[in-house]
C-alpha cells in the first residue's frame, strides 16, 4: 500500500519530486536539491529515506521533433515537445524512456532514450518555420530529419547553395538560404507581431511548440523565444511573467489571458492565437463575432513583456 506525499515543490511540472510512503519508507525520485528537505520529513515521520536523487546529465535531442510525454509510454499524454538540437537535463530511466527537463523552460516529461545524444556547438540556426535535413544536396534526396525554426546547426561546409551539417551520427544537407546566425531577433512589438503572423493557419496541436503544430501557450513561447525572451511552457505559468497592464491600454505584442488560454495582441482589438475553435492559428477580434466578444468578457489579465 502506497500513500502519495506532496507539498515539497510549488510546481511539479518544473520540479522533480515524485515520492510516496510505502512499507515504512519514503520512496520515489526527486531532484538532488530536495534531499535535505525529504530527509527531515522522513526522520520526522519515522520513515527510511530510499528516494533516488539522480544527477542531471546534459543531452540534446538528436531526432526530429518528439513528444514530451507525461509518463514513460508512447500512449501517455503529450505535455509538450522537443525538436532537433533542443537541450535537456536527463534524469531517471524507465524501460526505453528517460525523464528529462527541457532547458528552455524546465518542463519535465519523458522521451525515448534513443532520441538523446550529443551535437557539436551550433554555428547557425534554422531560419524557416519548418523544413528538413536531406541526405544529399538536392531537393529530391531522402529526408533525414524535420527541423523547426531556431534549430541549432553546425555547418561543416557550403557548396552550390547547400550547407553540409553535422548530425549526431553522420551528416546531412540543408538549403543554405534557410540558415541564419545563431542570434535572436531584435525584440520590438512590431517585429514580434509580424513574426507571430507567419504562423497563421498552423494546425492546432495539443503540446505543440513549432510550425508543425501549436497549442496556445506553445505559440506564445515559440514566438517570444525567437526574440530571446524565455517564457514558461503553460498559459497559467506565463501569466506570471512581465508587467500587468490595463485592458484599456493593450498594445501590440502584449499577452492576453483567458481561463485556460492565451493570445498575442496585434492591437487593442485584434489578437492572434492557436485555438481549438478552428483547430489552427488564427486572428480574431474583440469587436468581431460572438466568439471574440465572449473572449473579451472572459479576459482575466493583460501582460506586457516588451
């Protein structure tokens, strides 16, 4: 018989602590920084401390974009995703899966162990919203990997409009015009909203964080990340960032929060968001149809980051 124990961390989505009481012991897995806290709890309750505190191993995703699962199974809920080159901290292993914390936001989940490895330092970033690494320097070549905007790439050489890039094993080719320097875009409200509109009609995808598929907070995180602004993964976490502003003074690039939803303002009336109503990224307005007017009535917070 086991009894879950909670309350040691503020947000279990970004803090590793899965512990429970079992047969007179406190067991489970937790981040090393929690060892003193859990040791005191175990001693106070007459429990043996047999919690594992795995050291984080720095890895990168070497597959195409891959779901971040809630549990160690392909059938578990997708809570986010990682793309080629994304950095993660790897913790414990269950079967063919590794628990990781994604570097960009600390979000915890499980990915196949085979998806992780190492890559050389990036010399460029992928500058198109989505694309591929090819087996050879031609468009008809076998596609090796899917890429998403911002993917870090190490260019080995350039020739005839194609760049030869290093993979975890071997190499591939990317169209040179799709590459840019590995630096973020200059963050201005106008530039950010223009970039956000490039994602129009991207399919809605629960857990998605790229132009292959996006959910509402995934769109916000992905757009702001391109401009060097790090945001948490989920909408409720994002609502704590920036400076709260009155809805009366909302301007371009402000974030608009609703129950379980977030959008990026284009101006005081229009906004762009990934939504399950039309199952894609769309532009709506508070003065538009009944949907937009309902959202205006449900607005809980406006936040300014730029």
